[in-house]
């Protein structure tokens, strides 16, 4: 099937967004996709804050993205937009790094007042990077995500159903996208 880069854009060590993405990765993998997880918080701060395009971690992230047919981008909503560390990474990727890729934008947040942050904040950035096929995204309230002491993840039924739906739409869209020959 397809190769999917799953980018978690939270700086938090106990990130709900991260846990949610890794949970969804398993569903994509079960559907036959190869999933490449990328947690922005693992990229050294000096690379992100110093705009070090040649840092090995940035070179590796760029290479992972080049391999991918599809990209899941998950971010916490911070100050009514996406996270700063996610923007720092996106700024260091090639201008048209998302050309030809199918993209699923996801967000977690504390209030439904910012449910549209994906559409007014993240989506335009993804478009500017060449993404022409950005499927319907989803905003999940943080209170609907429960991480157990053993690390288990539970998502409130309504939210889980909606997430599965957008994930399956993404998966179907990947199936329709001709898999581009691996760029050299
Ligand atoms: C610095 C900061 C700013 C936040 N700003 C918002 C906000 O503007 N709107 C919102 O809905 N939630 C906001 N939140 C809540 C987070 O988006 C929410 O708890 C999210 O699930 C955190 O994800 P994480 O655990 O992956 O970092 C903010 C949280 C933090 C720490």
C-alpha cells in the first residue's frame, strides 16, 4: 500500500497529540500502510531554533517526507493556532515538500472555540507547501483523550468514531493517489 509519515507536532513530553497519533498509526498499519512516525520534539532544539537546514535530524526528516505518499500532521492548538515547534520544522522543509502527497491534518485542543484552527491556520501553510489534496481534518478535545497509567489510550466514543472516519477517508484517498516513483 502507501507509505505514511505521521508527524506529531507537540513539544510536550506527555503529549496527548503524540499518543493519539501513535494510536491512529496502528489503524493505518493494520490497513496495510507503512507508517513512519516523526515526533518533532525529538528534533534537537538547536536545529529548529537555529534554522539549521543541514542538521542531520532535518536532513533525515526531509528524506522521510520525500519517501511518503501521505502525511498525517497532528498538532496541539496553542494560542489559537498550531504549535511553534511544528512551524519551526515546516519552515526548514523544502518549499514544495508536500507536492503530490495526500495530507490529513489533525489537532487536539482545550476548547471548541478553536475547532477551526486546522482550517484557518494549518491548512494554508500545507497548501503553500504544495499539498493539493488535503482531506477533511479533525479537532479532538483534550478531555476526550485519556492516557492510562500503563500508557494505554482511550478516546471518547464520539471522538473515536469521527477520527476513524477521517482516517479511513485518508486511507481511501491514498489508495486512489498514484504512488509516485520514489524520488532519487
Ligand atoms: C501554551 C498552551 C496554549 C494553549 N492554547 C490553546 C488554545 O488557544 N486553544 C485551545 O483550544 N487549547 C489550547 N491549549 C490546550 C491544548 O491545545 C490541549 O490541551 C492539547 O490537547 C495539548 O496537546 P499536547 O498534550 O499534545 O501538547 C493550550 C495549551 C498550552 C500548553
